[in-house]
C-alpha cells in the first residue's frame, strides 16, 4: 500500500508540474491578441523602439485582404494579403513566438513594397486571428506554411515564385518546413534569428530565468506530449535543413540575448543547399532591419538578385540604388 500511495503521489506531482509547464510554454488562450505596440523589454531595445512602431503603423494603415485556410489538423488559419503588383512573386512572412504579424512582418512588408513583391503575412496558429490553443515552436507550424504555399498556388498559379521569410520562431518554422516538403515554386528561404531546435531555445530560456534546465526540461517535454499532443524533439531546424533544396539566407543579430547568434551558424553547418549567413554586430533579437535598414536591404537584394526566378521582377531603379 505505501508503494502504491507513493507511486500515485509521484504521478500526480509529475502531471501537475507538466501541466503547469504546458500552460507556461505552449498554451494560448482563445481570442488572445498580442499588442504590436507593446513596449519592448530591455535597455537594448529602447533606441529602436520609435522606429519599429513607425514601421508597424505604416503596415497597419495599408489596405489588405483577410484570407484564410484550414490547417492539415483542422485549425482555422488567417493571414493578411497585400497586393502590390499583378503577376509578381509572393513573399510569405511568418512571425515569432507570442508576437504578431504586424510587429514581426513590418520590415519585410516595407522592403517588399520597394521591390514590388506581393505579401502574405500569416497569423501563426494560436496567434492573432488564427485558431488553435497549442504553440509547438515550429513543429506543427511548418505544415501550416506548406498549406499556405498550396493556397498561393491555387490562387495565383503554380508558376508564381514563392519566397519564405520568418523571424525567430517564424524563422525556425520556415526552415523546419524543408523536412515537410515545399512545392517546387518555393525558390528561397530567408530566416531572421532562428533557433537550431525547440529544445535548445527552451533550455536556454530556462537558464536565463534561473530554472535548472536539466530538471525543468523533462517536465516541459512531458507537458508538450501529454497536454499538447506533440513531441518536442520530433523536428528541428538544424536537422530539417539537411533536406533544403533552395538557397537559404540566415540573418542574425550578434547582440541577440534571446536566441544566440551561434544557432544560425549551427544551422548553416547542416544545410544541404547553398547558404548565406549575415550578422549585425549591434542588433538585438530580430531587430537587424531596424538597427541598420540600409545594410539589411542590401543583403536581401544581393541574395534575391542571384535567384533567376526573382531577379527579373526587381525594379530597375531599385537595382541601381543597390549597386
């Protein structure tokens, strides 16, 4: 009897702690919307906050079409489609963890206006207008990106070049999608501040919060499995890029105190396709564009101008300005 009682107590404690970690790491309550203008935390963000909010406001004012699909597992997904030019390539933008399309996609939206690309800024599952209750750090979200690519092919035709861009969790998501398999008209991937694996970033954040990582992680893993229904180690960006078939651009701030810059270099070391890595010495997490927009635009232009499916669509005046 004592053995049974102790066993039941241990199981109860394990499930309780695992559920608490699930709620903290993965759960998103229905109808919750992240404010794109919420002040940034930390002294390193203050110098660029005004610039960021200005770029967000420009994107917010632009007319867009609200579009939607249903994910492979039945979650309703929404996105903001911005049409700038008939027949132009499409840039699909994916935002980060507990962020928003307006906040994380505003830089990509601004650059696309200059380059004449159409834009789809998606609300990741459990964020914004999309449904779902469990954030999976790119594991299920990668299939959502594939579904958005299929939506684009149905609407614009399979010959429309598609570019993928993600920031933070969105960056890991578009890289993980390489393992899921993209349509043939996806011509490149741009990933800003990606983490190499969900476990890596969770362990790093545990350490930052002064939680013992080796003690906390098993409960986090069990919380994902029991209450989220997914294995936290089932896919990583590091391993997924072994399946990459298109050029990859990795951008990372060297002053990134959330996702270490080294994670982009780890991803690059495992990438099967041509990969370019560019870092920004003074940039905080996901803020390379806001820190040095001119250099950021030059890097993206140099990358895209070498892609045969994209280069002909870039306006000549923009090309002249970049050379």
